């Protein structure tokens, strides 16, 4: 065993090199951890997703210590994957760093390739449009036309997956020109869902419900709304309203047999007014 590697693992003054050494030590074929040694990219792929969700949760709760901890957990997973890739695929940690830096520089010409004669500052919307155009340019010539959506991860949550698919399709002009057209499509899908629900055929209902959701995601994209964030906001609002409604029921000691649909609706409207008043 290389003693210098243990020295690096315990050295708090060498930054990212300490983490790299830690992973190398854990995966040392002779003296490492049996579990860490036997892992490959596929066996630990889901941990990146888990850690990213835990980081997002900490950010939403605005817990500073948790954010720091979860960033560390996610970084550990990334360095672990880099170590596996270095041993299995022949590219190094440094290759990964250089590649992502080159990519980000290329995708930010308004920062790194400014021209003196350039006029007014670029807007955020222009940055986003240019980003998609540059990504499309990067893939041009290398993308298989028979598998146009190959780069869209199948593991994305459904709303994000739909959004990504729509953005990719829009690069080839498969897109609506304005939100009003999509609103017309949504009305059409609502009618089709209503008809399917009347038929009581589950497969048809599920299909039409999916079409409606897909159209709603399209509308969100055109309105520059993230559907995941929008839905999370509605979930948060619903949870708060339910919580406040339960408080009223418990405070007023309303028995279950008195909680009719009408009474529950009355409490719900009371809570909506109360929360709106508190927010104003």
C-alpha cells in the first residue's frame, strides 16, 4: 500500500486532490473497501440521482449546513464515477475538467468571445436561445437521424422528459408558433379526455390524460415556465391549505359526522382567504 496515498487522504490542505486520493484509496484493489472495489458506473448510477434530489431538498428548505453536506455527497459520487471511468474507459479526471471547461467557454460566446463593436448587453432570453442553438450545432453531423431523441435521458421525471423532448423537437421546427395555438390544443385534449372518461375505457382515458399533460408542458415551455417547479408550487400550496384546514377542524372540535362536503368546502374557502390575507 502506498503510504503517501494515506497521507493525502488525511491532508486537509490539498482541496480536490484529497477527495481524489480518498476514492483511489477506497478502490485500491489490495487494501481498499470490497464494496467500493466491485462497483461500476451502472451499479452506482442511481446514487447521483438520489444525492441530487437530497441537495435540491436542502436548497428548498434553505438549510445551509445541509446544502454543504449534500453538495459534498454529490461531489463524492462524481469523483467516484470519474475514478471508474479513468480505469475503465481510458480518460482521466483532468480530461473531464478540460472537456467541460471547453464546452462552457464555447457555449458562452457573449462572455468569452466579446467583440468591441458589440452593441447593447445580451438579454437572458437571448442567452437561453443561443444556448439551445449552440447545443444543436455541437450535435450537428454526429446525431443519428433515426434516433433523434437519443440524448434525452429516459430516467428524467416525466414532466422534465416531456419538456426536453419538446425542446429537442423545436430545433427541427416541430413546434407551435405561439401559446394561443397550444391553448386550442389543450381545449381539444380536454374534450377528448371527457369523451374517453364517458366510455370508461381505462386505456383510452390514460392515453388522453397523457396527451393533455404533454400539451400543458408545451404551454409551460412557451410561457417560459418550468412545469416541475410550477407543480411543486401547487403541491406546496395544497399541503399548506390542508394543514391549516386540519388546524381549524381540531380547534373547533368538529366531529367526523359533521365534516360533510359542504362543511369541508366552507373550511377550505376560509383557509384560502386567511392565507391570502397573511401573504398580502
